[in-house]
């Protein structure tokens, strides 16, 4: 926990009594400089009033008297220091500290609550490496000097201040984050211990500083032989650490760590105290320490270090084994099943509502989930092999789209989320692939511009209807509700039903590939099996129409060119219009070109490149040509207002042949 250590220096009050008033913070520590001489031959005593509850009994010592959280000691200047660790609200009150004959200090302690002052941490580093740790301070103390103490066996020694600097210690201050960072280079076993760091605040009668308390642990040969243990949430995890013959009588210790920070000390043979749900035993004959964790939770995931304590350095250890414990949290018992058809499409939506912003993945059980497919980025469609993925952080959903199902796609999958580096949650699903020739179906529908088209599909009777349009990346996205004016199912047989989708006022944008199929849902999963492919072609009325979709025909001033010639495929009367990308790729800019191709269109325009307002297909020019074999007496009338465009202004020309 972060500690508030308050360091006080008090002015002299005449007589045998020195009265002081100090303030500490719950969870923090208090360090008081009494400015009174430490008399080694005098017994010290500390009690809390009014009941005179003893905190330190009458004792004599050269420099250090400690009972529980209360310590009296002599600093390097020979002065009496008062140190109270881990303050609690109950510590507030009045104290008397007797230090020589009838001389005493009368101290009033106030304990306040502050969330900034109740965090401490344990940092680990290998011998010879560099370690850094940070200490937080209040916005009010940006300009105050920084200071570091180290707590020893029977002293608290100043290691660093603005007036006292040590060769291997340095401090950098980030005033935007209210953090100063301590850096120690070439660490040795002697560097292990408890560090008190903070800001030193002066006043006319006292001084204090706010600090973290940091426990620095020094590791030798970190981190020994490594092993990985996987266990399902709620089950029992077990692992063993093997010691050498020379280490059989050494003090054993078990840490849990994360990012070089020691989360907690699980077990030591000094106390044999054990954490709840943890059972630790040592077999001296086999030289094995066995750890059993019952009813594991996601919080149990992490790195565990089995070590041996160094007798000469209390914060130095030799690490024997490193155990990586992975917790797997399965959302539901059983396996959800989905069926697709070879050659068809499949969309799988996996919900992770409790971990919306965590990275998500899908993997196949048959290869041990060694190949985890994930988008790599969030909130954007990305291809990964033969699937496309979208990690929707707003909805907490991973969308997996199989662009073309094949027999090899069948199998058991995990659709999961990485809650942390050592914890994952997933839903298991079974994907079956059928190859019965019945699906997928392919059909073609045709419609005239401005009219209505009805598209029919068949799906299993019990399933929900799904209808979508394929985009340029072959991902089938839901069509907007405004485009579908009617969806009316009608039962024809027991196993299947027919439904109809009506699209009114058909435009060029509606041309393309559609899919329909069945949608099913099972708890956290949604399956969409697309089984019928529909190619929608559009017709003109009595004329063949050439649609120029390329944006390049709008801008004719690129590079100073004022003329663009696009050679397009000639579409005869009654033939379908197309939005094929080949048309787009056929556009070319030129200063001059012959118009020998009877299917060519010449477009003259002036202006600057417009900004494309959408990703959808746009046509920029329409050329009408009546053919000799046509018997129709129809004529063409086009007004500027009838040209549809998302641009604010269109410069255009028309030509009738």
C-alpha cells in the first residue's frame, strides 16, 4: 500500500515537557524527529493517554527499541526518532514518550483518511541489474525536495536527498503526474530492504514527507526452471518445486509476481502461515515443495516463484522454479453447435459483455488452440487467413466471418477473450460442415431502375431469417432497414419456409451480391449460416445504359489534364447493368485519345476533386444510346435535378446518339 510518512522537527519548548501536534494518514506511517538527545543509559517508555495504554515498555538500548508498529531509535545525529508504521484510526490520540529521567514528549496524533496514502508494493530485481520504482505525492508538494530513507535492522538511514546524493541512486521528478522515480543501478544483495520515499515539507516548527513504502527484493539466478500449468476456473491447481540437496534445510519461500512486482508472499517456512485455499507442504526426502490451490479463481492466475532465503541478507533469495499458472474460465457447461454448408458463408458472433475492451480471439481445439486468430486491431474489419474478424469494443462482441466454408473448417472452437496475461474466458462451439449438394444455392434476380424487386429464399422452419449484402471485401453486412420494406415468411413445408424481401425504388447502389440464410442464438453465441447467394442485376427501360462508377471521371484536372476518356463495355438494350470493379479499373486519364470504340463515352468536366461522402458505389455519368434493332419509340429526357449524387455539386454533360 502507498504510505504517508510524516517527518517532523519540533522547536524547543522550555522545561521538561515538549508538546507537539502531528497529523498522519490511515494506512501511512509517521516519522517524528524530536530534536531531543538519545540517552543510551536511560530507559524509554511510550504510552497512550488517557488510559496510559503502554506501547513501548521501559527499556534501555543503544539505538533501537521496537514493539509491534511502534519504534523509538537514534538517528545518525544522536537524536530520538519516533516511528509509527501502518497507521489506523484507532491510533489517533495523545501520547507521552519518556526518554530521560523526568523529561518527556507530549504528542497529539491526528489520523486522517486519504486514498493517496494507503498503497505499498514489493519490487523484485536480479543481482547486477537496474531497478526503478515510483513514489506519488500531492499536487501541493510539487516544489518540495524529494528524499529517500532505507529501513534497516535497527535504524532508518537517509539514502538520498537534494543535499545528500549516492552514486548508484538517482531521482527524476515528473511534475505532470506527481510522481518521482527512484533508480538504483548495479543492485547487490545489500540493496534489498524497505525504502521510504517522499517529499519533505518544511514549516517553522516541524517538517514531514509523504512517501511510498517499497519492499525491494533481490533475486539470484532468476528465475530458475520454468513450467506452465493450465487449470479450469473452480478446479484445483497443483504444482511442485524441486530443491537441491544443499538447499534441503534452507528457508523456503513462495511468491506471486506480476511485471516484476511481488503481489504477495504466499508462504515462508519461517512462519508456516498459509493463505486461505493454499496448501504448501515440503518433503525433505524428495526435496519437493508441493503447492495445492483449491477452487481457483481468475485472480489466482500469474507467475509463482519458489525460492530459498539468503541467511545473510533478509531481502535476498535464490529462485529455484518459476511457475506460470493460467486460469481458463469457461462461460457455460456443454458445447454450442452450428451447421454450415460447404461453399456457403458463416458469421459467428461471440459476446463478452464483461470484458468489452479486452482483446478477443477464436481458435481451434484440434491444434491445441496454438493458432489464435484475432483482428490485431479493434473496431475494424481485418483478414486473418480465410476468415475476417471484427472486435467490437462498444458492444463487447467478436464477429468472425468465414468467407467460404470448406470441410476443413469443421471442428471444435474456442471463442474467447484475454482477461489478463494469465486469465482467459471462452465459450466452446462445435462447427459442422455439410456437403449434400442442397446448399449453397445460387440464383439471379433482375429489376428495372426505380421499380421494386422481390427476392425469395428458403430457410429451416424454426430459424430466424437473415438477409445481407456482400461488400467489396466479401463480408456480408446487414442491409439497412430502410431498404427492406417487406419480409413476409410463408410456410410451404414442415422443414423449410419461404420468405420474401422487397426492395422498392431500386437504384444502381442496389446492384450486387446478396445472401440469405438462418440465424440461431445460444446464450453468448449467435450463428448466421448463409446458404443462398443472389446476384441482383438492374435493367434500363428500352435503352442500354453505361454507368461510369469511377471517381476519376469526375476530376479531370489531375496533373493539369482537362480530358478523361473511359473505355467502357458496351451494354445493349435489355442487358443488365453492372457495378463490376472491372469498369472502375478501366478508367484512364489522357490529353488526347481516339474515340474509335463505339462503346466509348467522352466526358468533359471542369472543377476540383470532390470529397467522397461514402464508401458505397456512385455513378458519375450516364450515356444513353438507342440501337438500330430497337423497335421502341421511347425518347430520353434528362434534367439536372434527376441526376442522383451525394456530392453537393455536379458538373456534367449529356449526349444523345
